[in-house]
C-alpha cells in the first residue's frame, strides 16, 4: 500500500507541456539505451518498442523514481539521473536545482504548515520542482520557462478565479472558497503551487506575497 501511494503521488506530479514533449521526443529518437556502469543510473534497454506513446515513457520514469527513492539508491548529495543525457534529476540543494534547470529558483516561504522534509527535482532541464512535506500535508512548487500551466493538476474545480496580487494576476482553482491550486506568470516564467489542503483567497495572497 505504501509503494502504491508513493507511486500515485509521483505520477500526479508528472506533467509534460507541448513544448517539453517535442523536445523529449526529439531526444528519444537520438538516444541509445545501454546498461549504466553505476547503480544510481537507471537504464531501459527494452524501452524503444514502447516509445510510440510519450506518456508511456513518462510513466516508466516515474516508476523508476519511486523505486529508487524507496530503496535508498538516490541520495540527496548524489544526483540520480534516470535516463541517459537529459532526464529527471533529484538534487540536494536549491543551488543545485537552479544549476540543473538553468534559471534561478526560489524557495517558498509562509506555508500553512511546518515543513519537515524538502525535495528538489529537475525535469528534463525544463522544469524545477520543490516538494515540501510536514504535519500530514504537502506543497508542490514549480517554475518553468513560458506561460503554460505547469502544475500537472487537471482536476475539475467548481471555482476558478483570477485575482490581482501586486503586479501579478494569479489564477486560483478550488471549491467552496477553498483553493488548493494557484498559477501565475511573470518575467517569462510560469509558477504554480499545489497544496494538499486548500486555503482561502486571503491566505493565498499572503503566501504569494511571501
């Protein structure tokens, strides 16, 4: 049950935009999969026959990430590369995350719970993700180049509204005045925050300002 839950959580986080998908499919055509010499590099020697659908490739990567994290193969100070070349990389610090994606990434402050664990992941050198966990709650912060929704959250919400927070126009999604998701763009980047427990509009204003 724990393995299934962690797999589901990882799958919920995987989202590839149209721009990213084109880059990934281009890279896939050039890759030659070989068994890696180090145990923290996961190779897929029989994967080519499954690459007709990009989503299948992403699902296999997510499964490998969960398995590696649960077995202790991936260490925070020893980045885990899941594919040859560009791939999903878990690093130990914010500085390493920024270096992998090629742009500065900020930490979240003012979360509505005490953070016990923080995880930094770079997806295909396209998207930066920071996951915060504590007190039975989670928050996922993402930043990527462009304007497309990068949250990976496609739930149907009853309430969707745009609010102005300083110079930003932030889209909130939720139900009954409780919003678990916020998305906005600024200076050529798109940002998203997804909370396991939704918060009110006023609480979102404080969080985004921080």
